C-alpha cells in the first residue's frame, strides 16, 4: 500500500522531524509499504493547503495518516476537509486524536488510531490488504453506519520497544531543506530510550504512552546513536524520555553502555524530576556524556506543588540544582504559571523562589502560562466553571504571532519577555494575579537574555554571548 503521513501546518515551526511520526513511518516501511512524508510544520516547508493537497493527490495514496495536536488542531481539521473525497481513507492519530476520537470522526476522519500507533497502523494496513474488517484492531475507533463511534479493543502499551523498527529507518523520508540550510542532512529530532511516565501531574495527559514505564535495551540505544552519527555527524542528542530516571538500575546500565560503546564524543541532555536524582546518578550520567539537565519545577510554592500532584518539594529542587552544578552540568528549570489554585501570595513565593535559585540555573524555560489540555484533570475539573470547554475549536484561542528576527534586539526582547497564552485568560485572572504572572515571566526572560549577552534595559547585562544557557535551552 501507498501511505502518506502528514504533520499538519503549525505556526510553531520545527527544526527537526517528529520522533513519533518517524517511528510510525519506520513501522510501515518495515511492513513493506511505500511511504511518503509531508512535514508541513517544518521551518522550510510552504504549508499552504493548495500545495499540500496537490502533493497528496500526486502521490495517489491508499491511506493518509494525519497527526493531531491540540493547540493547532483546527488547522489539521481544515486540511482533512480539503483532502476528503480526494483520497480513499483519512486516518487520525496522535495525542489529540487519542483523547478526542469522536471529535476527529465528526470532523471528517474515517478512522482514528488511539495510543501508540506503530502496531495499530500496521495491523490496520494488513486488514485492508487482506480485505478483512479492521474493527478488531486494538486502539482503532471507527464510524458505525448510524454515525456513532465504534471501538476496537482498548490500546495496550507496547512493552517490547526493542521489537519496533528503528526511527532511523525513516530518516531518508525527511528532506534536509525542510529543517535547515541546503546541503546538510536532516538533523535527528533526538532520542527516546523509554516510554511512559508513572507520575500523576494534573496538567499532563500522557494518554499516548501511558503510565507504564518501559525501556529499550542499552545496546539498542547505543546502536541507534552510532548509526545516526555515522549518517549525519551529529554528536548532540536531546533525550526526550518523560521519566528517564524512573528506573535507576536500568539508567545506570544505560550510562555504562553509553560511556563504553558509543564511538563518538556523545553529548546529550535529559529531562527529569528533582526528586529522582542523586549525586551518584548525576555523576554517572555526566561520565556518559550528559551536558545539561532540565528539571520540571512548575511552582515555587509547596502548596501549589501539592495541589497539582507534582510529587516534588521546593527543598528538593534546590538540592538537585546544587548537586547538578557540583557535577558540572548545565541546568534548565521549567515553571508553569497561572494554575487555578494560584493566588497573589503563591505567585510571590514563586518569584522569590526563582530569585533564590537563579545562581544555580543556566536557563529558565520560556513562556510557561498554563494551558489546560483535554484529557487532563486540569481540564476536566475546570472547563465548565471557567467556560473554556473545547477551547481548541474556538478561533479566539488560535491567535499566534511569529517571533521577530533576533537581529532586531528591541523587538526580540519585548517578544521574548511576553507569553501570549496569558491573554487567552483560561482561568479569568484578576489584575493582581496577572501582574505577578508577568513579573515571573519578566524575571525568567531577563535572566536568560543576560546569559545570552543581550543588552538589558539599562545597558549590557552580560558578556556571555553564546553562553551555555543556550545549549541547555536546546
């Protein structure tokens, strides 16, 4: 079968392929399909719908798979509307399709794949090839004759991640010019050495990979890293695992393999919880090439951390940052501002906490105002009260202004300090709360800009052009 996979248009442009789409494409290639990819969210792609439709029709696919992401899902639905009737079968997948399958069917998709898609999409193709009913495919949602949604068996986590086709198999489907200057190989989008996160944060919907933590064998990770380096020359890889440090013995084994068997000077970054690191583990990760560690802090108020079920205390954040800096690592901290439980005192405590840890932080996350995504407790418990039910289908929430060029220092600074999500006002902030959120955003931004060597409002604040903070942000 001829399969077209589309990452739909998005105003947030990508500098590397999506790992999830790469993995699905690899599974289809291994099955024997002819696969083409259109990454309409890539920096160098003209994402006009006429061009996309023409390219899709020119390929003459048997099936078109489109990934749905909540923030810009209306753009995906508009593309599906243009393709409907021009291609035989429209299939939705991805995080938004997983939590809102009936919506995707109502907006014109023929089928929806929920959860991890590598096996389900191959099973679906096999049914279509054999002329059998795909209704029994695990994770599949389909439209019944009466218009209601029918469901196959519930999707199960893929436990044997090493049995999946390596994402590298699909690397040739991604044109280098989509992501950067001509003449270079498309940079891999990073690495996933595990899937699943056992945490229960109220703002996170990990319905695609679930809460069951599963991991790849160290030898498989090493082999993929070596192969990517041989192909592209890249030696820095962000590791995007949601819960990299969830199984410490496994991570130590992985670090030993990275240190021993990687054939190039590997550098990598990691995301983890401040409560799940110790000096011994950080040192093992550093010896294996870890350059930067990103801690999800979210709030500087312990009561807020408890209310969002973060499972971390501010004292643990300080200790983890001290250990990371003692180890010689670059540090990034993520904060999320404007939870419905936030008050002026809690935001004041968050700002004071940012000031306290700033000497230990190379880079604060940019933006950060909370977005209530469907499928999360944050959305389920508050959308009726605050009136943002199905906000992703409302034009008022689709505003986006691209960042100005970095060489326009004044405009870039103004844009960098701001977070447009605040104006969406999901939780109806009063003026005092709004002002304190802006103060937190401003503090984070000024800290980062100083590290980057940008002139401050009163003159130069730092001479650290190209500072490590930029690497940590990457």
